[in-house]
C-alpha cells in the first residue's frame, strides 16, 4: 500500500538586521547577503533588514557581515551614524507590541463611528 505524502509544514521566518563591517557602495556584499536571505530594506552603504528562517542560526557565510535577529549590542549601536540609528530604531519599534483602541472590534461597534466614504462628508449622529 502506498504511503500518503507527509504534509509540508510552512517554514516560519523572522527579520534580522545585517550590518556590513565596511561600506558597500558597489553593492557586491549586498548581493552575497541576498544569496542567504530576502532583503526587505537597505540603508546604503552598510545596513539591511532581511528575512531569514526562524529555525537555525543566521548565515555566517557572508564575510564582513554581522547578523542580529534579536537585540543589537550596545557597542554595535554606538557605532551607528544618526541616520543609521534612526533606521534601526524604527525597525526595533515596529517589532514592539502595539496597543490600538478598538482593535478587533467590528467597524460598527457601540461607541465607534463607521468609516467615511471618500466623497461623503463625515457621518453625523
């Protein structure tokens, strides 16, 4: 009797910060990073946000790069320019849990106003 094929479990991914040890204005090192991860955002010349598999360790096959799927060490963060710090802080804040009033409620829940149509004045009660 033939065996049923096992269902393939979808792989989970996490974001990681990649810091290149030297500037990569030509983009050659970034191309090496792309061989191991999906580049979501790139702040030239040396910082990228990538998507890597959740299981396992981030790739170390790209020489001259450091990968941070979690917190960024203070000594690394101290070496960022003001623009790089802003970029990294925005990425870190996006990972924090959000508190959104009315999150999960239907649009017409008690105490909430329904959305306006694009060409319609605001709803009045």
